């Protein structure tokens, strides 16, 4: 009902564009995930996590410490014509939140 798709928002980008972490944290998941494709989940302070899905190439591994702004992946080559996109989600206490409420 709030317009979220796959518990997040799709952000268009050029194919192969860098994907960076939104905040400092620790990678808790970095692998292929059914329905999400190549996915990275980063645990941040205060029970927040960010989810980066539909990636092209992951550049971090589980348990890696990540700094805000650090490159973690590249966007994918789209299956159809057009731009690639990143699915970005924010979770609080293991519940999906609307990322638009947190972005500047």
C-alpha cells in the first residue's frame, strides 16, 4: 500500500555503476537470494539493517566491516533494454521500513 516493491525501493542506475554503503556496519549476508538475485545485507547500529538487491557483482563478503560510502557492489546488466536498477531496503528490528522516510 505504501508503494514499496520487494520491501524496498528501486533506484535506476547505469549498468555497472558503483553501489556504496549508506552507513558504517557489518555485512551479515552476501550471496545470491531467490527473488532478489545477488544481495548484500549490512547490519548497522540501533537495530537497523540495509538491503541491497538485484546487484551485478558483489565486492564484500559476510563478516566484512564496511564504512559509510564504501563501494560494496556494482549494478547489474538489465535483463531487458533500459537502465539497471538497485533494490534498496531499510529494516528496523527485522521489519521492512519505507526507505523514503529515511533518505534526505
